[in-house]
């Protein structure tokens, strides 16, 4: 039979694991989809206009790109900036919070290359 202290420690560990699992689930939900990571990778080199992003990602439709940009903006991973000049322009930039994904994306890429090699043999 567990002591009160052991029960408390077990509950704390379960809560931590639960919080970690929830955090991972939330992060994956934010980044899920075919285009979110590629969009963030395109913007990692600096701000871009809608057409520049679209031209860099063959196969994405304007409708899908617009929807993905709005979702990424809503999660504060990128911002939409209006540039006031004779021809008002809109540019999309990664936010500080979005920049925090750099390490995650690099680690995911490294892991993905290993998996690709082991599973797919390429």
C-alpha cells in the first residue's frame, strides 16, 4: 500500500506527464497541416509578401495560403505588417514566438532524416 507521500509524488508525476502531453498536443495542433511548417521555413529568411510566399511553395493555392497565414497569425507565430508607401504593401514576418521554433524545426529535421534513412532506405 502506498504512503500518502508516495501517492502525492505519483500524482505530481502524473500531472507533469499530463501537462507535457497536453503541451505537445497543443504544439502539434498549431503546426498541423501540410503547409504551416513550409510557410514558417520560407519566412525564416525574412519578411515576404503573399506572392513571394506563394511562388516559393509550388502547389499551394492562394485560398489555402491565405487560410494558413491567418491561422499562423492567430497563434502569434507570424505577424502581418502593412507597409505604407505609394503602393500599400502587406508583408508577413515571423514573430519572436515563431522564431522560438528554429531549434525545434532543426531537431525535427535531423530526426526526420534519420527516420527517412532507417524506414525508407533513402
